[in-house]
C-alpha cells in the first residue's frame, strides 16, 4: 500500500494510481471494495481522523448550491418561452404555431451540435473558467430574447441559446464525478437535476408576477419575462467566477489534510485522482462502446416527454379551459411534486445500493405512462382529470430522468471517455427533444393526441432500453466475476495487476451499477 499522506497532497500520476491498485486483492478493485475494506484502506490515508460524513457535508455545501443554482437558471431561461407564449409572444412577433415550434427545434439543434465540443473544452481548461463563462454567455442571449422584434431574430436567439447552454449539464455531471465516489454521485446528480423541476415551479410563479408589468416602459409582459430572468442569470454568472471551484487538489476551502483524505477516498473508488492527459484515442473509446450509446438512448427516450412537458405544460393547461394567469400558477403543483419524488427516489437509489437503479426508473416511468393515459382518455367535460394526468406525468418523468443522467458518471471509467460519454448521452438524448418540439401543434389542441401519444410511446421505449441496459450490465458483471474467480482458483494474476495498469471500465476489476 502507498505511504501515508500526512501534511500535503502529493502530485497524482498514472503510476501512483496503478501502484495503489496493485496492493489490492485482484478480485477487487477501487470500484468494488466492500465498506469495511474500503474503510480500512481510506483510514490508512487518514492519520488525522477526519470524519467522512462531516467532510461530505462540507463538499455538498460548497459545491451543490452553486451548481444547482446555475442549472435552475439554465432550465428557466430555456423553458420560459412556454410562459411567454401564453402572454402574447407569438401574437406580437406575428408567428404561426408551426413557426413557434421551429424556434423550439432550433434551440435543441444548437444544443446537440455543441455539447461534445463543450465537454472537451472543459477537460482542456477548468470548471472555474468554463462554467461561469457559459452562464454569462447564455444570460446575455436570454436577455436579448426580450428585445427580439421579428421571427428571424427569434430563430437566431433560440439557436445561440442552445449553443451556449449545451455545456453546462454534461460538464457538471463530469465535474461531480471528480469529487465524489461512485455510490455518492447519483444522489448529487439527482439533486442538481431537481433544479429543472424547481425551475418549472418558479417559472410559473415568476411569469404570473412579471406579467403584471405589461406596458411598463412600453414593453409587453412577455418581454419582461425574458429581460428580468436573463439579467438575473448575467449577475449570477459574474459572481460564479468566485464560488465555482476547480478540483479537490486546488480547492481553497479544503485544508491539506482534507485534500489528502478526499484524494484517498477517490483513489480507493474510481479514476478521479488519475492524471490523465487528453487524447483522441480516449474519445474514440467512448464512441466505440455500445454501452455509451445505450446510456444515450436511455436519455433519448426520456428527453422527448421531459422537454415537451416543460415547453408545453402552460399551453396544455390553458387549453383545458383556464385563463393564462391561472395556467401559469397551475404549473406549480406538477413541478413541486416532481421535485419531491426526484429527491425521494435518488435517496432510495443511494441507500439500496448499485443494483436497484433500473427498477426505480421502470417504476417512475410507469407513473408517467399513467399520466399520459389520463391525458389521452379524460373527457373534455372533466378538465380536472386531465390536470391530474399532468401531475402524474411530471412526477414520473423527472425522477426517471435524474437516475438515467447519472448512469455514465457512475459506470464509465477513464476521465476523457467519461466526459465524452456524458456529452454523448445528452446529445443523443436531445435528438428526442428536437422531435418533441414539433408534435404539440396548435391544430391538435386541446386534446394533443399526437403529442401525448408519442410521449407515452417514448416512455414505453424507455422501459425497453433500461431493461436491456439492466441485462447487459448485470451479465457483464457476472462474466467478470467468473473470470476473476477462475484465475483466483488457479493462482494466476490478472494481466492488469501484472502490468500495473488501470484499464478503465474495461478492467476486469471494475463493476457496473445497474
């Protein structure tokens, strides 16, 4: 075992990481230690007796509020167009229903095209420089939406907004994987993603209040929605340069002993302490791994219902017979319920271990399917029944999406491969959103049979993809267990141990979460 780190965090190299693993039994890896073994391993690196629970609370307090705030603003700035629409956006810009849908589509085209490049830039720069810069850029663009004067301007701003927002979510998922152990990541990713449902709840309340500013300064209420919310994003982005940290080794809020302890925890669990240089070969590994494509399909089948709900919920509720103001406020209960269930399922997933994620996703998606059945079958004379359907839909979609989005961060080893895999997942996923922006057509109101039917079909497809992933990952874990057991029985040494090399998630000692 490596020597104890006492007063300073030593430089981390690939050799150091490999040497640490060489001292472990080859049937186990830093990613598959039992709690007691892992505790013994980390305690050897912890002569000061740092309490792990206290350190985790410190990390959560310093990292999660800032990141969650950025994502809340991101989701608010992309989805407030739905609130603006029922406040007169399409009327003032003289756009048809189909032209409005085209504007929504252009956002996701920009998002998909620039997602992987943004994560590569993050890997080659730093979180403190890149994440606030992205936030500043989209905040300026979101504010400009409020002064758009014609259809061409609306199209251009939506496309550029997608470009500038594209790097935040996959970047943060990768970033969290460099701070937390695998078993801790999905709860943090879910907490971070829960800002999306909070944005929906706050968006409805804010839009209701801001709508009363119509006429102020000669501007329509929908313009003030974009201007005020965009300016808030710009202000927060400037402060974010101060409260976004890079990685544990340079974090100013950790002392040297805490840095050493974080370093030891990660070294015992994953590849976050590995000093991995960027190479295009590692990018290629992600592109050639079928599992990375399956993670993308798992989100693809969630993104259509996710974004159609967030972009069209105010319209869906208004078409049930409510006024614009009532519709803004009635968006709050579905999002609030979704927020609470997202936190509940993320907590259950963390406490029950690495083999329950698929089952929780299937259960949650089933709630959403029930919601769309209600929306499709409720008689027009019972708008309350349809409204209950929107609550079921939101309550099922958001928790499932949160659990799906943390999958690559948990299962992909190799920093560059993981960064690319996270971006691939969002890019493939958001192709579903591109389709989704075209299916809630004005002529289909108020039933929206096409939109609700496709959303439900996508959720059924999600069940199929998640079940395939469950089977593939469980089978691969079993295969590796058998290989390691056979080599143990023969007294043989794994090639990885013999060569002192860590092979990422291809290493026979790595176990997948499913």
